[in-house]
């Protein structure tokens, strides 16, 4: 099934925080597509591989119905850089109004990243892929010298 007449995906983006006002206006605060984690210390105290990183973001999915009416199921299917599937999220959406009266889904993404690289978050509507949203996790170790500065 192809959604040629709707519903349409307007946005699928990660942000630090999302505000939805009473009038339905949505504000996405600090849109993010990359997280860099750092460990600093003396050379041997800094691990070569990235330690687990806690990721707490909001995935904002904005849709407009076009000519679509009825209930649909949105599924977000995360995948780690290694290809391992992570726990999915699901949320229902319903379209019954004007073609431009849409749905705003704000999904909390709370996960522990254990790999560096790109995590893909597939957004599906009733099982059909709408888009893929990337989130890059990078590790930047900072090793400091353990030598004292020379005295003059």
C-alpha cells in the first residue's frame, strides 16, 4: 500500500525537548542528530572502546492526513550500528478532520548506546516504511599527560 493521498510525514527528528502548546503549536528544542561522548583522564585510565552511553531524547513525528481518515499505527523500529534490532515503540494516530489537521507524536527515546556509529530509527505506518532517522553516536577519548610540567 502506497500513501499517495496521505497521510504525509512532515517531520521525524530527534530533539532534546519538545513543547506542545494548548493551541497545538509544536516547538522542537535543540534538534540533535549526533551525540559525542568523552572520557578524559590519564592515558591508561581512558578506555579505548566507548563505555555505555545513556541516550534520553524525544523523537518528534509530525504527520498530516491529506485525504486519509481513520486510525493508523505508527511503529518506530531502532537498529544499532551492528544491525541488532532494539526494542520497538508503537503509538496510534487518528485522522478525522481537515486535510491539514495533523498528528504530533512525541516519543521518548531512552536507551543505552553500547556501540559507536549510526543508529537508525525506522518510522512505519501500518507496517509501511515512511522514513529512516539517523542518530550518530561518537566516542572522543581525551588522554591527558601524567607528567608534571618542567620547572625552570
